C-alpha cells in the first residue's frame, strides 16, 4: 500500500544519501578553497588590522565547513514536503466511513504526482499539500509565502485535469474539486480563493470542507471511481492504493472497469498549461514541447506512452 509522501520521501532519501556520500570530498575541497581565500584576505588587509584578519579567516573556514556538511535547501525541501504529506494523510484518515483516500499517484507521462485524492459521497477532491513557513498572501490567482510566488495553483489544476480525465474515461462526469492544504504558514486577515480554489490551514477545516457538500456519488460510484484512479493513474515506487479506515483495498480491486481508449493524450504544459506537442531534439529523441514555443519553453519527457 502506498504511503502519503512516499515519492517525496524516496526522493529526499536518494538526494540525502548522495549528499552524505560526497561530504568528505566537499569538505576537503572547501577547506582548500577557504585557505586560498583566507591567505588572500590576510594579504589584502595587512598587519594593521590583525583582529579583523582573524575574524575574516574564522568566518571563511566556518562557511566552508557548513557548506560541506549541511544539506542544501533543495534537498531538505523534499523531506519537509514528505512530512507535510504525511500530516495530511493522517488528517484524511479521520474522514467518516464511505470515503476513500488515495495517496501519491503518479500522473502518466509525467514526473508529477497527485498528493491526495479523496472519493466519497460528496464528490471527488484533489488535495495539494504544502508545508512552508512565512507570511501567506493571496494576490489575484497567485499564492505567495514568505514573499515568494508559489506554483501550487498551477500544480493542483494539472492534477485536477488528470483525475477528471480518468473519471471521464469510465463514464463518471463528476466535478473534481481542488483544495490547497497549507501547513505552518502565517495566515493573513483575509484568506482569499486563488482561481476559486479554497485554502485550508487545519485538518479539521479540510475534513469539514470535504464532508459538508451534497451527496453526488452513490456507494457504487465511489468504488468505481476509486478503482479507476488507482488502476489508471501511474503509480510511484511504493505504487499501491490506500483506502479510508473503514474500507478494504480488496473490495476496490474487484470493481470491473471498461477498456481504456487507445492513443496518446498529450500533456498540459508545466509552465503555462497549454497543450503540448510531440517534438524531436537534435539527437532525434522525442519529447513533449509547449505548442506556444518559443513564447513558452515548457517541456516534458516522452517515452512513447500515453500522457495526461
């Protein structure tokens, strides 16, 4: 069974192990560079400012050591993201009976994944988890945390499109509703809805938003939708379905599904969400490129399989 944050944790473990393996080499290299810099600083400062020379030398060596032993931000971000998805998973496990929860589904033809999908009587929900500190701001259709624009709106839109396509393929024309669950950020006085997408900051509000709507799916439709999503969205290395606390995976696996239509479905551009087209590079290798090139240079890998 897949775990919430499984692929993010795998990515963090891989990058962290790679960083640790090269720690000694980086430390030696950084110390050598720091020595050259320190000698240059002493020569430039001269004997007149002896105490300043010592301070500069100490600072240079401290920075060199910290750069060698401390994980960089891009590595730690994967671990923080995995932790946030696990928190969301625990909150979603508290949903009442009749709700199914799927975690960490890989979108076909893409390296992107869907953090969480909830299927229940009140509909289908895509929950995008983010764990980040700083002041939260919503400006128009964009979300900013700690003064930086975050791409979570575009991410959850692509995930919704992928889920909706799978459901339409089995004859379920049910709306797929996106939700942004942001943890640890400092909320503003007024929390808007970027592009009409609700933002929640606590597990209680997340569950309330999911369960407070009208009943739109029967129990059979819930099982059918869950089976379609678990079978037809690409899986991560952990690669299996997780279910709500009162539902068994084996029940979902027995649902019969109609055949999938053949033929590739080109992906949405990761930068601008426009349609992508099949292209070739100078080596003759195929890849997906944005149809608006050169205005947008978004690309995705292409291995000949169908993509969403």
